[in-house]
């Protein structure tokens, strides 16, 4: 039978330095904690940051060159950039861009079968 946590009124089994996992993590701020000097993970990797920088330039140029919605015969202003092939590897590929109004962008994603048959989704 494992020994209980050294913290008052806690019956959880000991994990490290005589405390359960919960109470040991509460002690992280102390000097003897192995977690005290850890750095937080970057929200965006350096590689993705470079990809996004290229994407933003391409996006802005494409949207300025295509101010009207490209869905069918729509004549409204395009305020969204739709990625026909997704935003993964092909994030900055201008060949996969489509300038659309908000209503048609929503319609494309709510009706994937029809959008694939029209070539708006791959």
C-alpha cells in the first residue's frame, strides 16, 4: 500500500518528495522545484512565422487585385480569402486563393459536396 501525501487531509498516494501529484505541482514555485526554470512553449514556431509572413504579403496583394467576390456571378465586395486546398502546406500558394464575400465563404464551408463539385474545395 503506497504511503499517503504529506499534505494535510490528503489521502492521495505519494508521488514526489512525499507529496501527491497535485500538491507537488503546487510547490513548483519553490527553489528546489524541477519546474522552476522551465520556459513556456512558443505559440508559433519560427518556421510557421516565416510561412505566415510570406502568406500575409501574398494575401494582401491577391485581395487588392481581386476586390469582387469570385463565387459564381456575385458582384459584392470580397472581404474573405478562401483557401481552395486548405491552409496546411499550401498556405501561401496564390493558385489556391479565392476572394469571396462573407456569405459565400460561409456557404462554401456549409455545403462541401456542392463546393467540391464546383471546384471551390479540393
